[in-house]
C-alpha cells in the first residue's frame, strides 16, 4: 500500500511488531526486577494489613499522606492519554499518530494503579466491599454527597472509557497479530480481534467510534481530576478550601501526564529502536505543550499562594510559611525547581528542546508534581486550625516500599503490554504516512496515460 | 439453465488503486455491492465514503440515548435508593442537586461510552462475522488488499477470474 522504500508495509510491520515477536534479555531483566519490587511491595502491604495501619506513618492529624499523594499522582499521570490521543485527535493533529497508543496505555495503567490506593489506605482492606451500595443487614448506604463517592463514579467511568478507547483502535492490530501468530497466541488474538477482517464498513464504524469516544472522554478526564481535587477543596481546611483547585489539579494532571509520556516515549524509542517512528519532532511538539503547561501550572500555583498570603489568615499563613521557609521548604523549593526553574529554559529554547532536553525536563516534572501533591496534602493536615492538634509526619518503610512498588508495577504492566501488543498503532501510522495520490484517485499522469491509450 | 453453484472467490491484490479498479469493473459486469467484500489492513477512504451518507446522525442519537439511560440509572441509584433507604441526615436534604448531579454526569458519560462500544461491535458485525482464511489474513497483514466476490454462477465466476487476472491478483 505504501510503495517502496523505508515506509513500505513490510518494513513498518517488522519494525513495529519486533517487540511483540522478539524478546531481548533486557525485557526479561526489566520484568524480573519490576516483578521482584512488586512482590516486595505486595509483602509490605500484606504486613500492613496483618499488623495494622499503624505501621504506616499516617496518624492523627496527618491521616492522608503517601498513599493519597500516590492516588492523586497516578490519576494525574493518566491524563496523558486523554490529552495526546483524544484532544489531538479531535483537533486533527496528525503528528499524534505514533504516540497515541503509548499514551492510552499510560492512562489505563496509571488509573488502575491510582485506584488501588484507596484500598491500600484502608485499615481493613478485606472489607472494601462494604463501600459497595447494596442492601445489607448493616443498613449502610453510600453518602452520595461525599466527594469520595464522586471519586468512585468518576474514576470507574474514566477507567472504563479509557480501556475501551485503548481497545477499539487496537482491534485492527490484533487482527494483524492474529495473522502472524501461531498456536495459543493466535487463538488469543483471534478472540480479542472479534473476527475483524478490515472491511470498509468495519473501518468506517471503528473510526466513527473512536471519534465519538475522543469527544466523550475529554470532559470525563476533566471531571475526574476536578472531582479528585474536591476531595480536598470541599473540606474547610486552610489552603485546601479554594475554588481554584478544580482547574489547578486538571492543569497539573495534564502537566504530569505529558511529562510521563515523554519519559515513556524516550525509553521505548531506545529500547525498541523506534527512532524512525518516535522522531525529534514528536518530542519537540510535546515539549512545546509541556512548556505551555509549565507556565500555566506556575500561574495557578502563584495565584494560589499569593491569594493565601494576601489574605493573611493565621491558619493559612501557618501552612504557607511551613512550606515556603519552614520544615517543608526543601520539598517546596525542590518542587519549584523541578516543575519550573529547570524545565522552562530547556523547553523554551529550540536548541535545548531536544529529546535529551525534554527527557531531563520531564523527569524533573514527574518528581516535582509528586512533591506538589505531597505538599498540598501533608502540611495542611499537620497544622490544622486547632493548634493542640498539630503533628508531624514521617513516612515509614512500608509506605516507601509500596510507593516504589507501584512504580515497578507500572513498568511491569507496560513491559507486558509491549510484549503482547505493538506500542505504536500500526494501522494509524500507515494511514498517516499514505501519500495523497494513493488515496485511490488516479493521478493526473495516470488519467492522461489512460486517455492516450484509448 | 446456468449452473447455480454459489462460490466465493477471494483475490489478493497488491495495491488499493488496483483493488478499486477491480471492484469498479465487477460493478460494471453486474455484480451487486453486497456480493463484493474488500478487506484491508488500513482504512481505504474510497471504499468508505459510501457509508458516510448512510449513517447520518443515527449513531450519535443512539449514543445520546445511552447517555440518557446512564442518567436514569444514576438517578435511580442515588436519589431513589437514598430516599428509599430513609437515610438519616439530621435534617439535611437527602437529595442535593449539586452532589447527585455529579454522579448523574459521570453515568451519562458511562452510558454514552458503553453505547458507543455496543453499536460499534454490532454495526461492524464483530463477533458475528467469520475472520478471513489464514492465507488471506496473512496477505492482508502484509499490506495487500483482499477482494472477495460471491459468484452465483459459473459464468460470473469466469468473469470475476478474468477481472482479477487483469489486476495480477492471486486468487483463492
């Protein structure tokens, strides 16, 4: 279909399906290490469940700390897919094609991991089903007025939508894998491809479905992180009860999501030799988006802190100074450096906005945004309005190990995904590079030659 | 009387342009649209354009309907069950539009998402149609276009074979 040269279908298939059909030693090593860390984190969680939540550092007054930070962090990371895949699809940005699946996979896995933390956070996680609304002798019913109940519906809707949004465009590639596989693998791909044969009707319906999904998923993504922000903003806690939290969290989520996507892309490009597909232009364009989000993030953060500072309310100022110059100041200024001071110069100048440059900026941003979530949660809880209740927080090895374990879990899921499915959407990529004259209209020369032959 | 053996011929053609020419010739020779199936590993706009006019707004209406179904489910789950349970709220309203509205919003989206999935699977014939044979499947995966034609008579079979031979197609 795509005539000759590097872009012919055979070489594209070889390149993009290489990760599925060939397994290098680095893949095994990655899965081994990630799997071991995951198991260790799982053991830490079981230890916590057995001994009690006291083995974590959370206690009055800081009853939300690492786990809720991770919850908000991972939900934020999940916004990568929505922005890159959905928004760029709706706006017709053709350069998105090689990176959509990478982004959509990040969304699904980040959401799955984020959704674990409310359960990890339970003192008796084996009773999590008590939260499910079904009539029982306990006489409990969810409090639908609680932002935590809204979280449940928002995250599950987003997760369902993201899984479907990842799966639908995957179907044609599953059919391709079905054709090229043998044995049990072929059977699995046959099942997953739902009998896809690539008829024009199927293509039409698929593209229509993806267009509709792209439009639906964007407001869902915005609502998810807005609702997550309301877990804090709806509480009348100093420096939490802010009307700006909704858009602030959404901007932060998109910010961290793009950064995580760039990190993932840089690694995949290197590991799977996708230099011809994940090109400097992709990193450049994502870098420009990241620059925009960095500036927006800074604007929201500045507004938030300036408003608190100008109001000079004692309870708020206590927390303000604890972050700016008090015990949390190293983390606060590290956040500013990671999210603004380092990324903006790198991303603002084209000479520095290379793959390496954007990777450095993005790594810093991912770290900085985790710190941002931590600094939103912990300092406020450590210094509530009633001073007798002030406390402090130190994470324990259990929380640290579980946090690291979720990163390992993400890497593990991603590694398994790249083993089973092509990380670049093959059909979408081919569709994007099809030269205009092969869109089935005969060229002028072909038409003239046909007339001459007659 | 002509032989009425119904047979399906599948031709593997190198390029979409040749496939388009072959199908145009098949139409000219009297083959019905429903008897011709084109299969490819990427979307072919020339073959898809006929479906744009056929499905104006139908799917969108169904998706909106799915959203309404989601809204109804949300109201049933939240408002109706909360009232039926007789929640003790200390005088606070059991139903607060702002709060319940958020859950209705999410389930509208969920209803629309699930409806999109269902109508896509149904209209595309997924789960109902047979996948191509392994040889044809492999050829499609390698970038070729498969054109399958139903030949109700021996004469139509010969005509189809001649058209495919002109395209240099491999016929199964």
